[in-house]
């Protein structure tokens, strides 16, 4: 049995592959995107959760969130786990409002715990 589908969006291939591996080994179905523009096209695959890098070239995490909510109101209900190397109170609060916030490099157990919490 496959668990929920998760969309992983990060411009760093190493991060994308690491997060995909962690989630796949935990039984999740994972789709990936290199940036916000590509991620918008992946929304059609109905992810239950999005793991989203904040800082990406082109359409960054903030821009993606704005565009996603304009694409279809149903997307506003998808929880987002923000991943970033930044450490700021504003990002932490935004992460809590939209889902969760994790600092890179992400710990396997922390990621799985946050994902499970957001999906429950």
C-alpha cells in the first residue's frame, strides 16, 4: 500500500534526491520539481503535502505559494513544509501558518515527524 503523495521542490538536486529517498523509504509516493514553475505543473498530480525550498532561482517558494493559491482555491489546503538554510522568526511563523518549517540540512527523523504530523 502506497501512502500519500508528496511533492518535493528544491533547486538543489542533492537535497531533492535525499528528501525523496527519505520519504520513499518511509512508504510515501514522491514527485519532484526543480523550481516553482515546474512545481506548479506537478499540482495536477494532487499531492497531499509539499516540501518546499524557500530560496530558488526563478519562481521561489514565496512566489510559488502565491501562484498556487491563485491557480485553484483547493490548493490552499495543501500543507507546506518549508525547507531553508535561513534561520528567521518570520520564516518560522510563516511555516507554522502554512504547515511547518525545517532548517537545512534536514534530519531524517525530523522530516518524517513533521510530514506525519502535517498529514494527520
